C-alpha cells in the first residue's frame, strides 16, 4: 500500500490517490450493515450517511497496521474526515503514539474535529498515563474549551488518570463548576462523579451533599452510582436520599 498514481484533476495533472482513499476502500470492504444500523441508533447526533458500519476490533487492529506505514501522517493531516470510522481510526492511531509530545500535539489538533461521544471516549492515549503531571495543565485547558467534545475529553482524562494516587480535591471542584446545555458534557460530568464516588467516596460525597452540580447532572450522577457494582449497598441507599425532587 502507499501512494498510487491515479486519476486526473481538473487541470489535467496527474493526481496521487492518497492513503485516505485506500483506507475508505478497506473500510467499505469491512462494512456490516446491521452493525451500522445499531451505530446510527446510539450515535444519533451525526449524519447517518457518514457511518459506514465497521466493528471496533477491526478498526483498532487496522490503526496499528497503518502506524507501520511511512505515509500514515498524510491521513492524520487530511482533516476534517468524511466518515465516522475515519475519525475512529484517527483516535486509535493517536492512542498508540509512544512519544508524549507528539501524542499531545496530535490530540490537540484532532479534538476540534471530534463530533461524537464514541470517538471522544475511545481516544485514550496510553502514553498519557506515564506523563500525568505534564498532561494536567492541558487537561484543564480542554475543560474550559468552547468545543463540546474537547470539554468531554478533558473530563474523561481527569476521570481516567486522576482519581487514584494522583487525586486532588481541586479536580472534582473544577468539574463541579462546569455549566452547559450540552447533553454529552453533562452526561460525562455525571459519569465523572459516579466514578469519583466509587474511588474516593468520603472525599467526593460532599459535592453531592452540598448540591454543587445542576439538578439534572446531580441526579444522573446518583443514578449512575446506584447502578455501579463498585458502590456498596449502604452507600447506594444513602445516595438515593440525596436525589433532588423536581
């Protein structure tokens, strides 16, 4: 695979068929229409015609294959992508980068183009875990972005990397101050606090008791906590008493 001499542009000059065209051909070859129908239902905010219907395990494997090519950067540079699966591939490629600076810069460049929860949540660079201190300031910047999925990604990174030995009360404090009309931001805030309660129950509980979240997000965080196997039955019963009646 690689660049292939192909079609003519409107000036009559030879045009190289880019890696993106090869990728699209491969994606359509792996199309599963029943799977596509399911994805259309669970990712309703993007144009259904941009969803091909390719299963995630193949996309992850394919991303690793593309990383071995000399021209994969041509695909990363071809933004915005046309198809959901191209965004997924982009996220999975970034997630495999071993150089922290390269990974961070590519994530920052890609995030403004992320338009759905799946691509946002499935982009999880492994190298971030080894560079949590260096990552932190950028995470805070993401949280204050005006882009829905950049904010969601920032909250997701706080949830993934800063709820264990690196936990600090200033982090849930930051998340609790976010106010948005965006469903996919508020759902991530709720998910963050449900996970935080599972890992740092005593330290995070005051954010719920003191009603520091908006009503919908407060109640959704409690709902997700009650559904979690990591919360004890006693804790669940108490959390239920903290729900806000509308």
